[in-house]
């Protein structure tokens, strides 16, 4: 299956043009993600309640393992809210120490946690999360045009290959 897809992309001019358009689209997507705004603190959703359960989730992908923690927060008289945090933002010991304790979380619609506090202890600070996201978006905004330009070059190579095939086939 994958072999036939790769063969299409690299053995025909039309496949190379399609591959270039796909890479160009990826470049546009990365660039637009880099220019997306970082939400203000007031625009985030706030949940406060007791951390009921926390699950450690491991995902294996291409030889590397990604670990995330799914936190279930029960607000007073409300429905359980599940938030996901990557291991790089919170340690397992911290998650264990928060079980059964009241916490406050600020998150966006995609369940991205921007701030997490328990009592007076700040576990994840909004300013640090905002700075980290701004740095990531600056990198995406800088790299996106290069990816898109690479896709444009690949498509151009496919178009030139197509014209060359047509020119050599025409006299015959």
C-alpha cells in the first residue's frame, strides 16, 4: 500500500506535482499555526474543584513513547472535566500529591492547560505557558514559508518533468 503511494509520488510527473502541492499545503498550515493568536487569560475557561482521578497514558509511536496525564476534576455540583497534560509539564509525583486536593485550572477550548494551581502553589504558570507557546509559534511562522517553498519547488520539478515528457513524445 505505502509502496504504491510512494511509487506514484516519485515515478510520475503528476505524482510529483501532487506531492509538491501537499507539501505546499503543509507549509501553509504550519505558517497559519505560527500566526494564530495566544489567548488572553480572560478568554480561558476556568474550572475549580477536587482532583478526583489521574491516569498516566503512554503512547508508543515510531520507537518513542509519549506520556501524558489525564486529570479528572470534579467541580462542586458540576460535571467532571478531563484535562490532559504532557509529562514535560507535570511530574508523576506532583500528580500523585494533587489527588484529592482542590485545584484550579485555566484551559482553552482544546483542553490545553494554561495554568494549574493548588491552594497557593502554582504548578503551571500562565505566563510561562504563554511564553512557551509564543516561542513555538514564532518558530512555526519562520519555518512554514520554507516548507511551502519546498513544496512549490517539488511541484515545479514535476511540471518541468511533464513538459519534458511531452516534448520528447511529440516528435514520435
